[in-house]
C-alpha cells in the first residue's frame, strides 16, 4: 500500500515512523495502524478498505496523529526549556 501523505522533509519519514511505533507501543512500524484498528474493533485489512466508513478511518488516523502531534509539541517545549536554562 503506497503512502499518499507527503512530508515537507522526505528524509524524516523513518524518524516519524519510529515515533509512531514508539507512541503506539507497537513492535513493527508498518503494523501500527492495524494494531490500532484491532484495538478499536475496526475491520482494517491490508489492501482495499473501501468498505470502511470515513468515521472508522478517522478514528484510526486521528488516534495515531493526535498522539504524534502531542509528543512533538512536548519535545519542542522541552527543547525550548532546556535552551533557556543554558543561557
């Protein structure tokens, strides 16, 4: 399954995938969305998922993306705080 979303810095893909797997406590980066779907009782399968509702797809992606954004904000705030302490 190809990726549709584009990162501003394509070289960041590996790091973002690692962050996603870390935050979602999954063992395999590629299986993260399937594990999240299974936890939520959403029948996500490899290949065509045209039978999923928009709501179901959003529940999967929203949970993953939401956690990633919160963690990236937390890390940025920590970095700012650390930089201020060094001054």
